[in-house]
């Protein structure tokens, strides 16, 4: 195993010819895809990894300067693909990893045949003629809560993000992976994500994109999926599911897994 693979806890499953890469969002790790993976291993070579800063990675590897922008994570994705000698892949990115995949595809379009974006947003802050869902004071309060008592913040944020009560398995699962992050790293990653603005990059994405979104999502208003569709520089398709929450593959797998499989297996005209 190479250095990059080891640092990101890379796992390669299945032996199919097409390679599919599954990338999780903030606060989770590769276990986020546990309901999807069994449906893929017969037909695909499945690559799972943990983004740097996830609770499963070595915090000593987290470079605050490198990961102050999403480009640092995009270069990690490219490095993983190169180390595994992947010529091209279907990239399924959840939340911030959808945007990380988009950045990586601009740098190395040859490595990607398709991007499947789940709960993706190019900007979380509201702006003139743009609705991202958050005002600056919302984010200031969020960051302050993370600073003052990270454990309490995790317990409060997890049910809001997942869209369920504290007793649900999905909320408990997200609480666990969220709490596994080192608090200072979690704060840095959250500030990077929530303060990022990638709208100017969308026109440079040339790889076909499948945009999948929950009807109700605390972090990403449903109008954002349409914004992506209108502004990406590639062929794209949107599917809004009747699910609640930002992690629907965890909270509503019965609904989400068939949708994901359809978008993975078919071309843009699904």
C-alpha cells in the first residue's frame, strides 16, 4: 500500500472493470456508504477512502494550510487515483466531496467519466441573487458553538443535519463520526466549507454531472440543485428525492440506494 492510500485508509473492493470512487462529506467517513457498497461490488471496482481530517485519519497528517481551501482535498483525490493507477472513474461525492470532485475534474478531466453529486452546494452563504441557506450570523453562531463545547455542538447538530431524532440509528451514526473528529480540525474544516464560494468554477466542469438532492435539507436548499444544473459547464441532470436530511444515504437508504444505482449505471438521459 502506498503512502497516500495508507493516510486515507483506502479500501478497494470488488473486481469489476469500471472503477467507482465513493467520497464522503464533512463529519462522516467511508462508513457513510455502507448501504450502497454491497450493490456495487459485483459490477465495479469500488474505491473507498477517508478525507483528511476525518476522525479515522491520523490528525498529525492534517496540514491546516493545505486544507484551508478545497483544492488541497482535490489534489488528494487525484493522488489516490494515480497511486491506484485508475485511468478513469465514476466519482460519487457527498456534500463537500461533490465540490472536491468537481475541482479535481477540472484539473484532470481525463480521470473522470461522470460525477454523481449528492447534497452538493457551491456556496452556503446567501448572496445577491443567490440563496445558499445561511446568513453570516448563522455561521458565526455555528462556529462559536463548535469552539465553546464541541461535544454539545455535535449532539445538537447531528439530528438537524440528518433530519431525525437522537434515537435514530442514522443520527447516532453521524454523531459518532462527527465526534471522532479532533475539535480544532473539525472547526477548521467547517469554516473552510461554509465560507467557500465555488460558483466561478462551475462553468469549467466538463464531465457529465448527476445532481441528487433531498427535498428538505438543513444545509442545502433545494433551489441550489437547480442552480448547479443551470451553471455547470457540462451536461447535467437533477433528481430531487422525497427524503429529509443532508445524509439521505444514511437516513433513507431504501429510497436513495435505487436512485444512486440508476444514476451510476446510466448515462445522462436517465
